[in-house]
C-alpha cells in the first residue's frame, strides 16, 4: 500500500505583501522636487503664452476701431466689439476669390498627391522592384535641394508651356507626390508584416486590392497626419503663388491678404487686415479639428515605435 506524500502548499504572500505595501507611507517629496515642478510649469506657461499671444492679439485687433489699435495701454478686450469689420472685409477685396483659388490648389494637391505618395510608399516598402533602394535614396537626396534653386528653371518650363498666371504651376509639381510623405509612410509600413501581403497574393488579390483593403486602413492615421501638415503648407504658401500668379482672378488667399496689407496699412485700417487673416485661419483650423484624432494616434504610434 502506497501512501501519498503530502503536497507542499504554496504560500500566498501576495495578499499580505500587498496589505503591507498599502501600510507603508509614501515617501514625502522634497522641497527641491516641488520647486523643480514649479519652475518647469512656469517656463511652460510662459512659452504657451508667448506662442498664443500673437493669435489673441490678431483676433482682438480684428474687433477694434482704427483708433483703438494704437491705444495705450493696449486694449485686449475691445469695448464695444466691431463685428462689422468681418462684413467690410468681403467688399474690400476679392477675398472669396482668393479662398476659392486656395481651396482648389490645396485640396487637389493634398488629395491627389497624398494618394500618389501612399501608393509610392507601398511600392517602396512591400513590392519587389529592381533598384528600388537606389531610386528611394535618389528621392531622399532631392529633399536637400532648396526650392529657390529650382525657381528659375521651373518658371521657364511653365512659361514655355503657357501656364504662367494659372493655377497649374502650383498643382502639377505636387500631384505626383511628396517625398517627405513617402518617406514617412514607408517607415510606417515597416511594422506591417509581409506575411499578410503574401497571403493576400496567394488568394488572388492584386496590389491595388491589397493596398485598398489591407494597407490603407492600417496607415490611415499616418496619412491623416501628413495630410494636415501638407494642407497647412500649401494653404499658407506665399512664395510660389507670387512667382506665377499676377491677375487678381487667379491669386490665392495669401496674395489677397498681402494686397490688403499693401493697400490698407497705409490707411491704418489694421482691423480690416486682421479680420481677413482670421478668416484665412478658419479652413486650417477646420481641417485640424476633423483630423486631430488621427494625428494624435499617428504621433503616439510613431513615438512608441521609436
């Protein structure tokens, strides 16, 4: 007859230890630690105020009278607020035409160029192409070339084609993609395993079907982040439009505001100029609010990968 040896019972230190841990008083933070937090908070607050103060001053000035702009001490809250400045600005210049032209350029460039950049990033990251590493390195080298060195030859090309004083010189070079966006999306796609693409190819899916059904949902936050950054750059661009656009009918919003500045600054009508600037800010803020969730997700994922 065999006897069973008693099995050692496992001790349960977790409950006791957790209770003891609760009884241990937290270590009091030193005065130097609290002072450091106060200093960091003060520096960050000053930085935040410094960055947002020009925006507040712009909006405040847009609601003032001409005389109140130069009052001392500065009047941050206009009393009474001159909301009619936002009505006068539409009759002072072709503001609506500028908004329409800027929207045509920004939307066409970011949508078409963004799609081209995403497809190029997929090709560089997941497709088997000859010399794709050399080609990608050549594209990265092109980032080092500043735009002022390309202005004259590019202007001659568009002048020969008869496209100067139209919106095409602002649209055509960008709809084929953005190198920075291609680089960012290619790095993002490195985290996507090749096995799902190979499995889709075995199931008979084409590369376009794989990109649209598998890749695009994965990289959508990264595309949204790059979309808003690119949209802001195109919307606020001033150098390229002033080179190619002369007629008021084709000028973008930034050129219209520059004309406002040249015309009404001599009349000290700064509230009108600031009202036009505030209106120019609305589309960018709208796009940011729409895509802010995707932007935060993209930045968070990029930070966790780093």
